[in-house]
C-alpha cells in the first residue's frame, strides 16, 4: 500500500468531500415528516396487536 504525505491526503479528502451531495431543506423536511407518520402508524398497529393478545390471554386465563 502506497503511503501519501499529509498534503496529498488533505487534497484527496477535499476532493472526496466536494463530491458529497447534501439534501435540500425540502427533502429533509419531507423525510422527517414521513418518519413521524410511519412511526405513528407502527405504534398504532402494535397497540392493537397488544390489545388483541392481552384480550386473548385474559379470556384463556379466565377459563381456569
């Protein structure tokens, strides 16, 4: 593996950093809103699953 001096390393890092494409403010806001919406939907879904399991177990244990 070839060794590079610090100046070449900094130059290569700057070249790689210039290739980065940052998201726009609109993209960040849309992604954030979508994460909150999907997290809410997931929480509601698992709440119903939990209620169903709890009801089923209570009815089973109620028989004994």
